[in-house]
C-alpha cells in the first residue's frame, strides 16, 4: 500500500525558473491524495558535478544535512530533478552502507544540531507514479487521452547512469517510457537519444556544450519531428530549450514538456492550471493535436 506522505525536494531550477513543473506536481498530489511535506531550511542538494569533484566530504555532508531535514517529516523523499536525485540517492546509499562514514558525517552535523539516521527512501518522481502509486492506478484517474501523439523522450545522463546500478527496480529509462505510453501517446526512437545534453560540460567549456551536445540533440529532434519532447530533468529542459531557440527558426521549434506536466495534463488539469503559457517555446501545436484526439 502506498504511504502517501513524502518529503519534497524541488531543487534550485524548478523553483526558480520552471514553476509549471512545481504546479503540475502539486496538482498531481492534490488529485491522487499524495501529501508532499516540505522541510524547512533546505539548501542546494548540492549539485553532483563541481561540488562532488572539489570535495567529496563537503558534498556528502551537505547532502546528509538535507536528508536529515527530510527524515524529520517523512520516510520517503520525492525528487524530480535528476541531479538532485543522483546526489541524494548516491549519498544515501553510501551513508546506509557505511556506519563509519555516517558517524563521521554526523560528527560534523552535530555542530549545527543535525544528525541523519539513514532511514529515508529516496524516490524519483518516476518511481513514485510508476511503482508506489502504480501506473495502472494512475491511468484510472486520467481524464484526457494523448492517443495518436508521437513523443520523443530525452532521459538524460542521470537516468542512464541509474541503469548501471545492477538493480532492476531502478530501470528508470523503461519506466519513463511507460509513463508516456500509458497516456495513450507513442514513444518514438530518435538519433542521439542517449547523448548527454551538455550540462556537465557547461562548467568547463560552454561553447563545446552548446555546439557539440545540445545543438546536436536539437537537430536530431527537429529531424525526427515529434509532436513533443518529454524530459524529466529540469537542467536538460533548460539546455535543450536554449539550444532550440538559438538554433531553429520559430516554425521549426518543437514543444518541450516535463513528464510531470504530461501526467498532470492527462489527469485532466487544464493548460492554464498547469501554467503551459509560461513555456518559452509555445505548446500550442501539442495542445491542438490533443484536442483533435480527445
């Protein structure tokens, strides 16, 4: 049975510039009876590229501090951002597996009146819907069919890296595709699907990241001509959106949407309720085709 209370960690990007994803998540919680409890005093997760490279000890201490705050409000943590998910999942596993590491981290956390007992189960939004609530149960609440739509899914590096954990239950690539398919839409294959969007390279060489990663993906997507591109990671969303706007003519742009929004829309919430009008790339072509297939 689903424990319907989750600590919620939105991360930096969603709260700052993709509030339509946050709104969609809250609408889903409202519809499915999921209680998202927000701990106070949360900070950046921290992001898994630079901070972890510069100081593993600092990275895991900050992650453990955030996890300790989540542990006070729920035994499960819902994360949408793939970078945040990577940080919390990896840090949590390390702290669970090594009591010695956990004690060293807690020794530092006690200086700020915190400690972490490693009781939190870190869940990606994909897992929450697909496994915890149940993909079939979610589909029973759908009020809008996306049948006939051709969707290109961009999973992003973090979901791909989860495939290497040797844990079948962490097959997030497959589960993301399933979440799209259960709406009635079809998932198309496209060249470059598994290529990184370029975000990690941005820290070292922004020109390379944009020209040799994001732009390459955008051109492959434009060639595939999907009705929409679905992502889970807000960093990937940001990177693909910027590259598309910079590289394509207005009539060549493809609708870009987070899977959280897709599920909320299938559940019957309107474009206005979710905030589709806040997207820089208009979703009108995507919405028009759904009306035709409604």
